[in-house]
C-alpha cells in the first residue's frame, strides 16, 4: 500500500511537471510575433504618419525600419501607459494590446533601414567629434559608446540611430533637454548639457551614419 501511494504521488508529480512544461511551451509559442498581423495593424493604424513599412515619411516622424523590436515595444508600451508623452501617440497606442505591440514591433524591425545622409557639411566635423568622443568638459559621453560606431545600437538596450531623420533626432534631443521627454533618465541628463548648435550638428551627423 505504501509503495502504491508513492507511485501515485510520483505519477501525480510527473503529470504536474508535464503540465507546467506544456504550459510554458504554449506560452512561448503564443509569444512569437506574427509579422502578418503586425503588417495588418500597421496598415490600419500607423500608415498615415509612418508610411506602409516605417520608411522615410515626413522628416518630423521617426524611421521605424530596422529599429530593434525591443526598443519599439518599450516605446509603444510607454506611450500606452502615458510614461512617454505625445498627444497623438498616446491616443494611437492606448487601444493596442501586448500582442499588437509585439507584432507591430517585429514587423517594423524586419524591414531593412535605408541609408540616410548628412546635409550640412559645415557641422559634420562637430557632430562626428561629439558622437565619437563626447564633450569632456560638459560631462557628455560619446554617443558611440552606447549606440555603436555606426549607430546600430544594441538590441534591448540602446536604439538604432544611424540614418534617422535629422529633424526627428533634433526634436527628441531637445525634448530630453527641456524635460518634455522624460522616459530615459540618462538621456535627460546628457541632453541637458547640449547647446542648440551641438544638437543640430549631432542630429545631422547621425542622419548620415551607416
């Protein structure tokens, strides 16, 4: 009888563990992004501002192509939660489900970003100096330390910057400096020490990174 009880307990444990494993496997499968669903949502909701595939629309809107999905998901989630403030994006992100956000992020990330270029030859040297070496006397670190020499960023940590619209980058650095965008404490602190001229030079230089 004692042996039978032990066998029953063991069988129960095996079934429980099997159920847990099955549940974890099902959850992992459910969490896999659906690119087709992401494209459909992008076409229905995002196309007016971000074009069909997140490429070069108006200069004031970001290029989403090739951006790290983790970064895109973080931004959409923070727009949805109101952590990142933008009247338009707060409203657009509000009805998105976690699945929508995952699918949208994966869809835009799956597209190859097109090369951009700097437009102001007079500020390229200053932009490159700041991006690659920072400004020691202002305690501004080199952008390349986090975002990479070519602006490719680091997945799940730092966004891709290379080729981004200069107008958009300038707007975000200015927003960080003014405290209007406060969802990244290190960037708020860094941008606080940048002048208008330095922000202009950096933004233009970053647009040409590849």
